[in-house]
């Protein structure tokens, strides 16, 4: 199965439609010229953990300022820049940037995918927005400088502490990647990082303990709030039916961490800053949550191509089986 077809199947919601469509209908496709208000920022060194956890519980997102030493960001930024400047990766970026399917109505979150000879995977989520993985020593292709410098960013003490309280399940680091976003990149699609969830988004946000968090680590020294991550705060507790449009922007600069619940509806804003906006992303998810297989080989004769039809009532909620 071709990559495009595979992702289209993976991205269907319970009505058999690309899952961003329901958010587009509810929240719209436009990006406001005026930057929405900002997700709460706290000083990671001075704010009591209980206050940070309260914000995270209420909003589903929080920005931790001064959470990482600048020297760590600088070392990683240098190693990362070396890698993304490689001719093979530059040529993959160029080819993905000029793909004609980026102008068609989207059918899937990932619009294309290529793998380098040494095992890095580059994907496009929208024109000018890329996802590069894996960068760490466990799942990455052992690019020495890259994995050495990303190491201290993977599980900083404050994140480990927070996860100890906010995760509702034994967890592990599942993904270490980066999001290079070129100048003039368009905005990304609305999504929840949990996708449609285990039992459909309604059941997951209401019934399941929190099992997925994402840390975004900005690499730039200059903050441009307008190009940040737009998050519908509170959406980690509400399905599409009653979703309240409380969109806010999470942004930061080198040293900060944007931390959010993977149940939140969110998207990247267009990059109007004139410079690349690069982020590291780290996914922490329940030990049982599987997102890391080679996706393209996954659904062929051994997986369902459509949505199963069964329905089971759980309390007031009904779950498609
Ligand atoms: O590029 C961004 O600001 C958001 C990235 C994103 O949507 C994600 O990490 O799931």
C-alpha cells in the first residue's frame, strides 16, 4: 500500500472521514491575523509543582519557562542543524515542498514520507512543515552527536516529576523527533495527538486516564508568539460534540518547554517570522500505546481498512467496537 493511501486509512474518524474535517467544521480553517491569548507560562524554577499541575489539569497545556539550560539547547541545535543541512535531507525537503498533493484537500495528517540511507524518517505535515525522527540513542540510527546532545532534553527532571502525577498509566518515552518549520510554512491541520484514541475520541477524553503527553522544546532564541502552537484549552476533557472554542497560543524560546496533554485539539500556526522555527518533540505515552511501528507495512491484509461496526453502551457513552 502506498504511503498516502496508508495514512488516509489511518486518519479516518468514526464516520469514515479525514479526522481534521470535524475540527475544521467546528473551529474553522482560518488563522487569525491577531495572535490569540497565550497559554499560561510559569517559571519552572520558582512555581510550585502543584500550581503547574493545576494549570495542566484545567487547560491541558502549560509553558515551562527556563526549564532547560541554554547550553543544552545550543549543543543540540548545532548537531541538529548539521543533520538537516545534509544534502540528502535538503533534497528530500525540497521534493516534499513541491508535491502537488499539498494543494489538494487533505486526507491525512502526514502528506508524505521518505527515509534516509541511515534510517532517519522525514515526513511532511503541511507545506514547509516537517517531522524528522528518530533522533535519540534508543530508536535513532545512532548519529552520535545528535543522540548525545538530545539526551539531556529527553526527560528533564521537571517533566519526570510532572509525569509522575499527571500520567494515569505506567509510561515510557515513545518518540524523540524534531519539527523543522521553514519560513513561510503554512499552518498545520487540527488534530489530537492521540488520533481517534483507543475507543474513539469521546470515550478516550471522558473515560480513559491520561495516557499521552507531548513536550515541545523550541530551539530558537527569539520568541515569535504569532507562529506558536494553537491549542484549544480544555479540549482534553471534551469530545467534538461540546467542544468549546477556547484557542490559545503556546510559544516559547530556547530554555522553555511547551507541555500538553495529547488529548488536546491543536495545530501549528503559519510561520510568518521570516526564519525557520525548529522544535524538538518528545512523546511520553502509556506503555501499552503503540505508535512506533513502520506504519506503511501495518495495514495490509492484517488490519482493518474500514471502521468496525459494533456498538457497546458504557454508562452514558456508547462505544463503537
Ligand atoms: O508545529 C507546531 O507548533 C505543532 C506541532 C504539533 O502539532 C504536534 O506536535 O503534534
